[in-house]
C-alpha cells in the first residue's frame, strides 16, 4: 500500500508570508498532482509533475517533484487570503490500465491566510 | 475543458432509506470513474473504482452491498447508499478519467453532501 505523508496538516499565516507544504513517501510515483479544494466543492487540479526533479511554477505557486519521484513540495510566495483552502497532493502509481487514475491522496493541508 | 457533473449536490434522507448519486462526464467518455468519501477537514478516501460494463472494484473495508456502484454507460456511474444510517453522512465525490487512460487527467465532480437523519 502506497502512502503519502503530507505536512503540515494545518497552516495559519498572515497575508504576505511565504509557506511550503510537503508530501513524502517511501514509494515511487509515476506522477504527482496537487489540488486545491474549497468547502463543499470538488478538488481542482493545480499541477501535475511527472519528471524527477521537475519544477513547475503557477504564478506565486512553485511545485517541485523530488529526484527520486517519492516526494514533492508546494511553495506559495506572498500568500493572499484568496489562497485559503484545502491543499491536497496525490500520487499516481503507474501508467496504463484502470490503475492509472487510482490516486493515493495525502492527508491534506488546511491553509488559512489572514488579511 | 472537461466537466464532470455530480447530482444531487445535497441530499437529506431518513435512516433506512436508499440514496442514489449520479456522476456524469459531460463532454468525454470515461471507462473508469472513482468514488471517494471525505469527512470534514480531511482528505479524500477512495471507496471504489467503477469500470464501465463490469463490476466495481472496492477498497478494503468498503462494503460493496452497502455502496452499490453501477457504471452502465461511458458517461454515467451511480453510487447508491443502501439502508442509509447517520454514520453514512459524509461528502461523496466522484472523478472520471478520460481517454487514453495513460495520458488523461482525472476530472472531479463537485461532490454530494449526504445527511442521514
């Protein structure tokens, strides 16, 4: 069974601060995805990282996939109240067949950015 | 972009009754759909994998007779919570995978809030 350890579970910061969320595993993932979820809605995909060592940027968000494809991080620069939400990392085990979309989710990080 | 519609968004039912939740892929065909359960402020827990034209694959600890899944077409999967009890109250989310499966992202529905009284 593949596990993704996501930390921290809760993060409460002031507007303008930087933050990093981590996802770690002892297993190798073919890809890793980051989602943001608002209360009462489904998760919305932010990014997919596939290659070990890959870094992707989405405005103030920077995503990194570990060289061994076992870990990932999400860094937010100058956080804003609109960044508030539940952030989820999810790893895909392998390619092909119905197992491709079977994601292993981290425990989630509830981010609150205060004005 | 690809859209997954989940219906209803909220449902309240009495204990002992059954509730059906629909998950539709609106502009793509999905041979595989996934059903998740989510408790407040927690992550998604995979319940089962729904495969078009065949039986669903349930995760360990999920009662298949309690949570009936039917994936009768390439655009529709349903989850029926049978003989619902208050402990079944939760947020249920589906996701659908496009084609080809090795190169298509998952698309999530907006979830269904089930409250059993």
